[in-house]
C-alpha cells in the first residue's frame, strides 16, 4: 500500500509540475469551460491533439514515458506557436503484439485509436477551434493519424475547420537524432534505447531507473528485435543533457512544420 501511495503522489506532483511549466496556461484540462471559451474567443483557435502511449520499454523506463514527454513538448510547441492550446493527452496507442507480453502495456487497435482521435477532433471543433493538429510521440500511431487527418480535413474544411497531421517532430527529428548518435559511435536506435531513455530522463528523472540500464539487441542499428527484457538499442550512454537537446529539436521541427501549414491554410 505504501508503494501504491508513493506512486500516486509521484503522478500528482508530475501533473502539478507539468501544469506549471508554461507562463500562460495552454492545457485545456487545467481550465474551466468559461476560461476555455474566453481564450478561444480571444483568438486561441489552434489546438494540438498530441497522443502518447503506455507501454513496457525494459526495466529502466516507466510505462508512461511517452505521456511525460508529450506534456512537455506539447506545452513548448503551443507556447512557441502562440494562440494555441493543448487537448488532454491520450495515454493509449496501438502497440506491436510483441510488447503485449510485457506487464503494463496497453494497446488499442488502429481502428479504435483512430475512432477515439476522430471523436477528439469533433469535440475540439465543437469547442470552437478552427485549426486542429494531430500528433504523436509513438511510432505505431503515425500511420493511423496521417490517414485520419487527411479524411477529416476533407470533411470538415467545408465547415471552416482544418485538420493537419504533424510528423516532423517525430519522424524527421528521429532521423536527425539517430544520425547524430551514430556519428558519435553509439547505437542510434532502439526501444528503450539511447534517445528514448535520454528524452525521458530530461523530462522526468524519476521515470528512469538508472540501476537497470543495460544494452538490448543492437542489430539493425538498434532498431531490430527486442531482447528478453523488452529492449533494443543501448541506453547506457544516455544522459539527460542529450535528452534536452533531442527534445529541443523535436519541438523546433514541429513548430516549423505547423507554422508553415498554418500560413498556407490561413491565406
């Protein structure tokens, strides 16, 4: 019971910390309905629907790694864009069947994940948002969101609502991050690998169990199969300082991509 209470306290303080990280509140869940309506009426007409996930990533990373990172990145992206708010983070995502053998992994089918995101978009449109951005910190979520955004944009544009899938903060950033890691002689990729661990460490140190850092399967540049512990790549060289740099790049690329899209649709 003490351990459960301790975990509950940790999550409470994590939420408080994340809610307080931005000068002007951008998280919709921290607002009242009236406060949200006031912000939208004042010009905050763009919203990020940024999904995370809950999955095992070896003995050294907390199951909520994606969600911790998403809250940090989403608030920074919204702050940089201006007039942008953040919908509550969806903590569930599609996962590889391989991950489902590890306790704590929560998987949605692609269709269920897509359906939930569609309902989120509909709700945000009903709240008055005109520009809705779908994003994810999770590999298996990218394809369903891209497909969904194209379909919803076609349907809702007739009503003055535009929907966009932003991928650069994940795919483009990951490619650049892994190229940089490889140039330093480390295993670049991985599930629970170097960048995965470093980014989580930078956002929430308590989510990384440093005593259990160990290399997993390092074939295919770390992006191959998982070892028995559920790890690929090598997290051992990871540092929180690296994670801050990686996170900064993800935010920067996402902001650039979304700004470009907004400049086009607002013409």
